[in-house]
C-alpha cells in the first residue's frame, strides 16, 4: 500500500453497527481517509471525491427500503469510473452471489464473518500490489 499518502476508502453498508466497526478497524490499522455511507445513492453522489477503494455491501435496503442495492450501486460506480476497485461484502455465503458480483466487475467478494476485516485488509493490499505491477508492466511495454 502507498506509504506517502492516505488511501481514500469508502465504506458503504446499511448496518450502522457493522459500518462503524469497519471504520474503526480500518482507522486503527493503517493510513486511511475513510468516508462512510449508509446507502448506495450517497456513495454514488460522492464519487467525485475520487475514492481509491470502495467496500460495498451487497444488500442496502436496511435504511431505505427503496434504496438501490449493492449490484446497482456497483454498476453506477463502474459507469462513473471503471478503474475504481470495489470489494463486495455480504452476509450471504453463496457462490451465485459472489459470481454475480464478479460479473459486475467487483474486484473481490468477502463474506461478513469474524475474519471479514482481515480478508478486507488483504484485498485492499492486493489491489495496490496489482496496481503497482500493472504500472511497471505498462512502463516496460511503452519502452519496447
């Protein structure tokens, strides 16, 4: 992960307790600038703030029943900027849900559990490792 600047992290979940818990854990574990949103609509409205990573809940109907769900939010994020990595988060441990998220261009899918935060940390770290490798590869390809 980059050491010089803070990583702008959006956390989007309608479960206020889980959202606050994630915010505290990320705040205590690294160099993050964290913004939290209880709905996909609020996340999408703030994409102009250029998040580096978004952690997005699959179900987002706990605050507003008519709210767009995680897949709809993911699609709007990717329409805004396809390069924003999105990690989907859900209490559903179903392969069909994970596959659906990946088809909609999620970077990863994490099941809410006791180990969710550790898996999220690893996914965020992997995103930055992947981006570094991609930049290096592009640099070499431009010189050939």
